[in-house]
C-alpha cells in the first residue's frame, strides 16, 4: 500500500513539475520596436473625413433601395479632395462606384501590396436613438460622430490622406501599391471587391500581402491582460444565412388548430438556439494564445501554457462572453421572423432567417447538416438565403509581411502588445485569396467596452486623435513595405 501511495505521490510531483516547466518555457515573443516621433497629419484631414461621413452611401439588402446619387457624390468627393492621387496614380472604376488605384513602383520585380477599405455603410433603423445625427453631426467634443466613422470610411480616408501626403512629399515607392475601395462590402462585395480581385487575377498580379479592415486595438477585452492588445486578423469566419419556412392550414384565430405554422417554426428556431454548433479550439486561437499568453498574469499564463490539460476550463471562460464564444464555435443568430397579416387570422405560412458565422475547420455544408439534424421536422423547409462563404484560409504569422504590420502598429501606438486573431465578421478581403495567402485584417483604432456596440449600432464614433493616428499608421505601412 505504501508503494502505491509513494508511486502516486511521485506521479503527482512529476505532473506538477511538468505544468510549471511549460509555464517556465512559455516565453514572450513580442516584437521589440521603438515608437516613432509622430508626424503631422495633413491640414483639413478631419474636415474631409466629416464630409465623407455626411455622404449617405448606404448599402441596402434590396437593390431597389440603392441611392446612386449618393455614391456618385462620393466619387466626386474623392476626385475633388485627392487631386495628386487622381493625377499620378492609375485609376480604374468597377460597377461605377468601386475604385482601384495603382501607384507604380520603380522595381517591377517586387510583388505589390494591396491596401483595402470600403465606403458603403449599413442602414440606420432608428436615427432618433442617436445622441448626434448619424450623417451631419461632425466633431463633438473632439470626437467624430457618424455612420462609417468606424466601419469603414475611417480606413478609406486614412489611406487616401496618407497617400496624398506622401505624393506631396514626392515619395516614390519601389514596390507597386494598389488601393482598393469597395462600394458594396456590406452586401458581400459582388460588384466591387469581387470584380477588382478578378481583374487583378487576370492581370496576373501576385500580392506581397493584402491589408483590409478587421480587428483593432482592444482595451480590457482580452481575458487576463490589462495592457492594450492590437489584434491582427489572420483569418475570418465564414457566413451563411438559412431561410426556414413552414406552410400549414390557417383559419380564424377563434378556432386554432393544435399546431400552426408559427408554432412549428418558433419551435424549430428555439431548438436551433438551444443546440449550438460544437465548441473547440482552432489554429487561429492557438496562435493567439501562443503570442499573448506569455504577457498575461500568472494564473492566465499557467492555463494558456497548459491549455491541452485545461481545455474545458478555457472553453467555459470563452463561452461566457459573446465575443469569446464567437471565437470557439460557429455562432447562431436568428435575425428575421415573419408571419401573419391580421390579428385574428392564423397565417398559413411563416418565415425565419438564421445567420451563421462559420468557424475555421467547418463549412457551409456542415452547418446545413447540423440544422437539419437539430430541427428534424419535415414540415420545416430549409434553403440558403444567399450564397454565403466558407471561412477564409489562415494566413501565416512567421513571415516578413506579418512582422512589418506588427512593426508599423508598434511604431505608431507605443506600449502595445500584438497578437494574431480571428475576425468574427466578414470583409472584402475574402475575394482576394486568389492573389495571395498573406491576407491580414486590422483597423488602427481602439476598441473597448464603451464603443464595442457602435459597430453597426447607435452613436458610431471615433476620437479625432485616433483618426489622425490611423493616417499615420497607413503612412507607416507604406513606408515599411514599399521597398524590398
């Protein structure tokens, strides 16, 4: 008996030693960079940003709601405010409103970089709920309000201001630089980014890397770490909307059947919500934990260093918050439920739409199979609401492309940690995977608990100082990457 207890004790000691050995060897790999002295931003940049926001370039689901006058106005805005870009760079327009600018470098042997942004914005359901008008507020207390301030006229104007400034300084890149500005990203980019990517593919362009919108500098959003963290998106989730319909006998509400179309569909939607897709680690989350884990407090560092052992603990923690939950599974969001035309008439049909954001490692087909298995009711018809998209491939983090993005961030934003991450929304960059495996997604502004809901929400806004740093960031990206 003593030998058994002694053996158990030895095994426990070895196990504990193994855990602490992993922690000891879990060392920082953060890039050490000296911050730069910040350059002045172009005069009038904030005013031009405010003017860009005031143009109501809204993408609606229904194509008949498209207001071409506003998009033509934005075309004129670009031409009027960035004369050097339009004089010295090649310029191709797609579907009337998406733009591709080509800044030719001196060395054609170098692969080009592609900077991306989009200027269309989502509709506003309740303008009266905003504390400032979403299209006319301008600057209030050194903060720029309006739809598009974050998503993503911030990037459009940041890129254009930085390039115009460099042209004024007579800067000449060695490497070609493309600027892709989409006009329909919010409806998946079929007429903008998709056509631009196909055009570049036909020209046999191979990109050094692509940089699009994506993650941001987070404050207080990374579990176990108080320092701000710049999250660089190396992959994005797929997207799929499925339409559920039922068709049953209706009638007068005074004599309802045991089950109606609403009952059946509501039960189906409830079952889908109650049975989410399985949770798991994925390669992007592993890369994030490898990079940021050593920077965390001891408790979090201990768990991250031994995550295979504490897998269920970590998954439980991530599941507690909506943003964390979105990084470990394919999410399920019912977004539309329609039925009925009159209060005393039982409808013969009901319709619901459920939006899924698909985790890397799963596909659209996996989601459809999961839904059919969970609902298990032949009275519910399941169809794709749109074509959707599978998750993107995962871009590497052990190359010079990632390192230079990381370097540019730390040169402009001092005392920042960086880490790769999964973009839980979708971007136009999905169309550019035919040009390179090196696609990165980063928005150079601060995201915290106070402004997290501003994306596609009420009171979208950005501090003036962050907009100015955005211009500096894009300038530094160009300077760091325009040579070999």
